[in-house]
C-alpha cells in the first residue's frame, strides 16, 4: 500500500480526495494539510510522515511549483500528483516539465484514481523515495546496575551533539531506574511512555512536545516509575524508524534487564556498548551478556567499555579481556569529583578533563571520524579497533 499525504489549500478538494482514498483501500493517507509549507516546514513534514506520494493542490500555481521543486530537493523519488478543479493544457505541460507525472481533476472518479495508483506503484517500484536516515543508532548496555552506563550514554550524546550537523537524540529506556532526566535536571511532562503510546501518530508537531531540548541534544526521559506500564517491541521499532529521519545519531540508554523491547533496540543498533567495571560481579555478568548477544548473532556489534579504570586496579585491563574473551574497546578513568560536579550542575562532564576527552574520542569513533590529535596520525575505521589491542588512554593526571 502506498503511503501518501495531501497538501491542498482548497479544503473541500482535499476532503473529497481523502474520502476517495479511504474507499479505494490502495493508498494509506498519513496526513492532510490545507496550506503550502515553507522550506523548513515542508522538510519536517515530509520527514515526519515519510510519504511515497504527495497529492498537491495547484490552486496557486507559483506556490505549488515551489513545493514540487523542494520535494525533489529534499526527497528524490517522491511522486507528486497534481489535483485541481480543472487544468488547461499549458499548465499541464508546465507541470510535466517540473516532474509531475499525474493529474487528477475534480470531481474525482474511482476509475481514474485507480489507474493513477497503478502507475504510481510502478514508478515507486522503479525509483523509491529516498529519505535521509541515519544508521548511527547506538545502545549502551550495563553489565550490572551501578556501573555508570547512564553517565557514559549522557556524556557521549552531548559530545556527539557538538560535532554533528543535525541534532542528537538521547533516550532513557531504563523504565525502572532511569536517571537521565534527573542528571540533566529536566522537568518533562512527557516521557518515553507517551512517545510509545503515540508511536502511530508521531509527526513534526507532536514530537517536539515530547522531547526536552538542550542546544543540539534532544532528550526523551524515562519518567515515572510505573511497574504496570510496558513498552512493546513494535512500538520501539516505530519510534526508532521515526527518529532516524530527524537525527544524526540516536543514543539509547538501556536498563540491562534484557527486556523484549531492549533486545529489539539492540537488533536495530549499529553499535552495542557493553559497560562494565573492573570488578568480579560486573565482569561475570558482562561475560554472560556478551555470550547471549553472540548467540543472537549480535556479537560483532558489541564493544566493551571499561568504566572507572584505575592505574593500580586489582584487576588489570588485560585480565578483563581474558575474563570476557573479547577486547576492551575503550577505558574511562575514575573521576568521581568531575562526575559529581556535573551531576550537581545538571550538565555534562567538563570536556577538558581526561574523562571528558574520552567521551569526545568515543563520539568521533561512533561517527567514524578522526578525533583531533596533536600527532597527526592517520585515521582508523571504527571496526579496526575490534582486531587490535584496546584503545590506550592518556595516563590520569
């Protein structure tokens, strides 16, 4: 079934077409609006609704042609069908020159509509609409509670937001002990629950009301403690699919309880950061979770982050790797004072600290970019770090 939107200042025309679409059953109508949108509004509208077809009223031909031009710029392959109460040959020729291949005149009839739908289906099969979506979906999975996963997820998301063109989304999916909202001193009315409940109705108007924005970081907190509430895997899939079209990267903070929706999140993730500390209980559970993810064919996406690493730790990073059976991708120093100060201020860790620098380095590797260095050494791809010794951080000062 084709997914479509209607843009028509002639509201009666739009309503009659919507009725015909409902009767025909071959097209799903995502949204209908009664005005032409300016550039940034149109882009948001198209990203939010992801149509394959736009039914466009041409009552104001100049404005309609501008919409056609912007559609081609934003979403190549998106089919535009002109609709009006009548159309002269010169206007039809002008529309065709600008890429409009179908025209429907009012009063609409089923036979003409179905013929147009069949031709649209063929065109969509040959040239699908191209939406700019990110594949940078990363999840942060704690080996056990209290290993500092939320701190790493939050500060990595902040670091990512400093180096990306579009905003970054940080979503707290720890439904029982989520701390992201508290750590940033957010007072959100809406949470991940409301986003999941409205996953079928999300658009460019609803979504900004659900998230809290801080500079280029959008945050969807876990919110209330409600053991009776559940999030279904299908809701998570729809949320991620929606967010992929709006953000340069998605950072998803998990509980570690391996809920069904968490497994769905990790299936959708390009990277799974398994966070542990150099302690026996943490390492024991990290090994179990890595084995579980390997059995799900997700082992090649897992990177181990060793948090609260110390120069004189009882268990060395080499021993951690031996216990886990997988290399440690990156270590994070134990900077309790810096984390405490950030928590008190409701912000990220100071970027100039050793810990802050590690978050910045991790954000660059997530994006497969070269971190700024003084040595000028060549760039390495992210996956190369799975086949060489762990990333070596500067000694703690």
